């Protein structure tokens, strides 16, 4: 079967750095996405990786290793507004999106 | 960037009534739209995939006669929850992607449905 694993919850301190990991097993691979979702709101797109390596976008970076079926989202200089759930999603060979259950990130002052 | 508009944002209805939710892609043509449901503290659950001009593809366990999907144009898909019951109360989110391979899903703002 297809599945995506990410930690259920993480806690970090304001101003620090946090890395949210995502491992996947899917039928084929056509890209990996990270989304941010605040409580009661729809997800918003953060990043897309299709080739191995690091994609940097401001305070957020995303890394992909296709051979390991692994990605991480790195958040730097954490702010209180970064408290949210972070969803990892993989597009399989049929271009279907397979969603992880999300990682709830709690930022403490 | 691509924008998806979803309406209404909140709706409260009585048990047994039907509710229609609209999803529009405002600045791109969405040949495929997706409907998700999300219960509190849970991840997104794909309900159905809607293709313009054809019947929607429903995920296992989703009743197609209860959740009617119409994708009449390249910019509009609708989800109608028929004969709603309290257990249908949930957060419904639509999404769409433009045809380019690297394009992410763009989400509507979601509809909070409460059935009393």
C-alpha cells in the first residue's frame, strides 16, 4: 500500500530551528509537496520538490532524497505564527496526491 | 498566483436538507478539481476527483448519491451534500491544479458545514 509518515506533533521555541521529517512509500513518484494549515483554515502551499536536494524559500527549506523516500521541511527563525500543522503530500505515478496525516507544530515563547 | 474561491465559508443547515458548495478557479482553467473532507484534528480525506465534462471519481466509502459533484465548466465545480445529517458536519475543502506538472494544488478557503 501507499503511505506517508510524519511525526504527529513537535514543539519548538520561538527563534529556533525545527526540522519536520516525512518518509513515503508510494507507487511511483511525481513530486513531493509541503503545505501549512492553520486550525480551521485550508492548507496553503509551501514548497515542491521533484529532484533530490534542497529547495530554499525564505525561512523555509525543503529537502528531498528520492532513493531514501525521505523529505524534510526546515523552518528557521521560528515565529509564533508558524504554529500550525504541516502536511507532506506525494504525487504518485497516477498523479494522485497521497497525504500524510500532518505534523502539528507548537511554538513556545 | 492561482486562486481558488470556495463559497460559502460557513453554513448551518437542518437535518434532511441539502447544501451546495461552490468551488471556482479564478485565474486558471482547472480541468481537475478535488473535494476533501477534514474532521477535527485529522488530515485531509479525499472524497472525489472531479473532471470537467465527465462524472466524478469517488473514493471508496464515499456515497456518490449523497455527495453530488458537478464540474460543468473549467472554472466551476460544485458539491451538494444531499439529505444532510449531523454526522456530515465537517470542514469541506476544494482544490484545483493547473495543468503544468509542477503545479501544486491550490485550495479554496473551505466550508464549515454544521448540520443540526
